[in-house]
C-alpha cells in the first residue's frame, strides 16, 4: 500500500487577465502563484522542500525555458531547493502533479509545491495555433495546417458520428453548460461574456464554423494563467492539522490516479481502437486505473467531475469513457440533465476549459485545485452539494497523454 498524499490548498490566477497587456510575464505569474498559494494554505516558504512546474511551451510563447530556476530566484528560502519542469502538452499540469506525488510517496520529501502555468496571449491566434500543433505529430498532422487542433478534435466527433451517430445539438448543450457554470466562478475567463448562453451561442460569432463540425462555441479559450497546489506526506499533514486544530481525516488526499500514453498520431489511435467499445481506450484505462486505486466501483461513487473539455467533442467522449453512459450514448446524459450543475453528476462546475479558460500547462493543476475546493467546501457559488470525492481528467495532445485522478476526503 502506497503512502497517502494530501492536498493542503493552493491558488489560481484570474484566467481573464492578459499579462502582456499588464506589462508582466511568466516570471511574475510564477511569483503570484507561489505567494498566493502560501497565503491560502497558511504555509511558510521555508517549509517547501521541492517544487514541480507543469508547462507546455514557454520556449515558444515566451522565449523562456528552465522555469524551475525562477523559483530559486524569487524567494531566498528557495535557493538550493530541487525543482523540475514537466511537459506533456495539455496534460503538463497533471504530469507535474503525478511526479510530485510520487516523490511524497517515496518518502523523499514531506512538502511539495506544484505549479501549472502558461502565458499564451503573447502571439496572434494563427501563430499560437501553430505552436499548439507541436502537441500533435507536427510534421505529419500540423505543419502548414491552419488551427490543427480544432481539426483533430473535429475528427474525434467524426469518429463518434461514424460509430454511433452524433448530433450538433448535444455538443451545443455541452458548451451552454460550461459557459453557464463559468458565470458562477469568479476566476473564470468567460464569467462576464454572456447574459443568456442559449441565445448568445445560437447565432453570431460563437455559432460560426471553426473547423469541420466544430463551431467557435465548441472550442476552449486561449488563456494566460497559473494554478498552484501543495502536496504533503501524512507526517507533515498531521502536524499541519494539529497546528490548525483540524483532524487529519478532514484534509483531502489523492485517492487514486491513472496515467496512460497512446500513440502520437490520431490515425494510429483510431486504428488501435477498432476492436474496443471506447473511441480512446487508453483514456478509458487511465480512468479505470484511477477508480481502481481509489477503491471505487464506478463513477457514481464521486459527486462531480472536472474534465478536459478542450473541445465539446472531448467532453462528449469523456462522458461515456467515465462510464456515465454506455459507449456511444453520451447524449443520454446530456438530454437527461445528468451533467448539469444541479444534475446527478455535475461535470465542470468550474466552467471547465471552455468556460473557465485553458492555459495549457496549468489545466491539470487547476483541475486538482478545484477538486480540493469542492471537497473542502470552498468552491463558493459553484460548490457541488455534498461533494466528498471529485474525479479529474487531464488530456494532452489528441488523446495522447491522459492523467486521471480521484481527490477526496
């Protein structure tokens, strides 16, 4: 049995901000993520023993690599502290979480800081779309293609159409739910964009075609942002709880995790899944692994899900891959209101990536932070009633890297 890994709190920047317009960059984002997390968790900088940063492409967007070195730069207590940076496209934050938790489990350290971060509003959309193409097989799937990722995830919808049938109205409803949920979240990028999602998304610029079957409303946002969270050993957490007159069992931990990597090329993934009931079987297996490690029989043992809706098609896929419905029947959960904020199993109460924002390297860490908020009753207006366990799904590339977690009390 592995040693437990606890979550002690963290911090998220406002995902609506444009840091370059503020005259600030990725270093200032790191600084805010650290100071905000220390304040939120009531910890001292000198207590942190190791730090992990999840980031996709700072070298492209910001002309800056070696991000771990900035931690030693921003606080004297961090000088000499071991740090590392992890890249797995849009799953970079999730992988950073896994690497930090593995060190806690191994007994190397008692308190780790995880930061997920991306500054994306440094270039125009066409250049940014090309940068994002490096999360796919660039030479074969993205080079010379305008906005390659909407096209790849449109093809995910095409595969659902081919195997099971797929209606645009169901994808549109996913977008409505996530934008509506975002209005409850004071840190969500789109919280003030709409007054009536159903009307505003049905026509105008949000209904315009983006790529293939996808419309603008089906796509996640280009976002600047960072999210940070502390992971701790049982020994440290016990002392932490004692100092605050808390009980150990009141603090959440990572109950289970799954991590799988599929072939890079989308065509290869689809070919491999030919004999599987799931379109992305490696993603399904990561979810199954997380639930097995958490000792949960099925998805109905959690009270909410934060999933990777980089596009509405990826959330549509996640619904049946989590087992909310049988394969190909995600539409039933949408029509029956199961995934609504007040439904039987709310999905993306935060607004997700479409409503909340998607700073690529930060998303996996932000999902974990929102899970922490939910199970500790700190989610405010987007709090899920009775939340004790939340599942997360963080995906990199076109379903290439998958990190799934169950976080709870």
